[in-house]
C-alpha cells in the first residue's frame, strides 16, 4: 500500500529532486528557437518573492505543463507572464520582444497572450453571447467584437446552440468551453491555462483537453498550463517542468517526466 504523504513532506522530498539544469537543455526542449522565454525571473506579490531565478523556454505551437507541490510558484509563473505579479528582476520575451514590464491589457493586445482563469470565471447572469463579447472588450468596436464572437460560435456549435442561455445554466464542461472561448475572441498566440480540469466531472475533463489539443495542433497556439492533475497534464503537454519553492527542479518532455519514478511517486499517485 502506497503511503500518503503530507503536503509538507511532498515539498521536502521534491526539494531533493532538484538538479542544475543547463539553459542549453531548456532551449533544446523548446526546439532551439523559443517563442516564449522567461530568464532568471524573480517575481511575487507586494514585497514577497515567490519565484527565485526561474527560467522557462517554450517553442511556437508547443505546450508546457507546470507541476509541483502546493506553494511552489506555479500560478505565479502564469501571473508574471500576464502582468498580474510583481517582477523584481529577470526578463520575459515573446516572439523576440521584451514584454517584461507590460501590463495585462498590453500583454493581451500587443503580445497576444491570453489568460484562462480557474473555474467560475464566466459571468453567471450574462448570456453565453454576452460573455464572449466581454472577451472582445479591447477591440474597442462593438462591431469588431461581435464579428470575433461569431467566429468563435462558428468554431463551437455547442456554444452557438446556447448563445441566448445564461452562463449559470451551462454544464461544467460547457462553462469551461465558454471560458476558453472567451479568451479566443482576441485571437491570442499564447494561452495561459490555470487548472483546466479543476471542478470538472471526469466525463468533461477529456473534452476540455481535447479542445486544448485542437487549439495547439490545428490552430498553432502555444500553451503554458498549470494542472494539479499532473498525470493528465503531462500526458497532454509536449514539455513538463517541476517547480519547487519558486525554482525549477526538473524539466523534460511530458513523456520523460511521466516515466520518472520519483515524479510518479510524488505527483502522479504511484
């Protein structure tokens, strides 16, 4: 029988996994020509530092899943990328441009980076259509926002059939589809996805990952994901990073981390 480890014990044992990973290895995993890069990032909230010299590289059209114990800084990586966290040092680049100091609105409009929040970010008393139109608020023109929403409806018939329904009556899977679709209205190049499976019944989890897989493979989206269901996240992603106390502990392909017995023991339930 496998012993159940406490959160603190998982973090302690995960700390022991940390190895020095040359940046050349991270660049190799990203295909040698990363589209999105973080270098030696120090970031956090207020005066509190969470990330301590964190580096990440992901290629155009690749997917990367961040895993690690609670409090490791996974969501802070997404927050720093999008402009929600305070950056104390280091750099963030997308498509060759330094975007470190851009705020969230400019990250979306200029760098075309969209953030898909955790569950329950849809506006429950707005219709599906109104939620999508909210996704196009930076377009400044109602006609352009409506045209963008119609493109999304053309992509997902399931949402189009419910366009007049309030978001609160949607199933869990439909609501997550709406949250993803709202981010697509601005036609982002990069999707930051925070816990896509959280709160979903098992029958909807595969549907959501299928949608993300299609966005990556058919539409060429670059995806950086945080996922507590580490097995599902690593099965989906091209690349996997393990974070511990705000630093990179392990990196490899998703398959390599799935096959790593220590990663399996600490994060995959076996």
